[in-house]
């Protein structure tokens, strides 16, 4: 007893799975340019007011950039001349930069310190 319906259903399911996989939004990190699932990246936004904000919800309006959890990427974007600022075409003070860096590290739970819990 063959069951063409079952085969068809299986094919459809496989198709759907593939479709869903392709639908996972992907973005590239502004620093290393590697492509990641959007959920693995943190969105940073330049708001219409010209402020740079960390946007964990991904829903803030403004020009967005994505950064991955690699500490090197974060360091690169947020130290010295701050490439992040030029990527977003925004002016950020070193104070703001430190704050943003802190928020990013907090988001990715990166501890640069001695590994002690605070
Ligand atoms: Zn990166």
C-alpha cells in the first residue's frame, strides 16, 4: 500500500523548512563583515535626533548598524577614532562611546576583567 499523500506531505514539510531557513533575517557585522543571523547581532541605531543608541529590540527608528559578539569587533568599532561613528555618520563623544561600548558588552555579557562575579 503506497501513500502518495504522505510522500507529498513530507516533501512539503521539507520545503517549508528550507523556506524558513532562508527567511531567517541575516545581517553582516559592521566590523568583521561576516554574516550572522540577525538575532546573534546587536543593533546600534543613530536616531533621527542624531544620538547613537544600542537597540536590543531592533525596533528603534533610525539608521541601524549591526555588530557581532566578537570582543575584537566591539573594540575595533569603539576605540580610537570610533569607526562606529563614521559608519553611522554620527558624532559621538568619547563619553558616549564608552557608554555604548559598555552597553554592547553588557548585552553580549563580555567581561574583560578577572572573571569574578560582581
Ligand atoms: Zn564582527
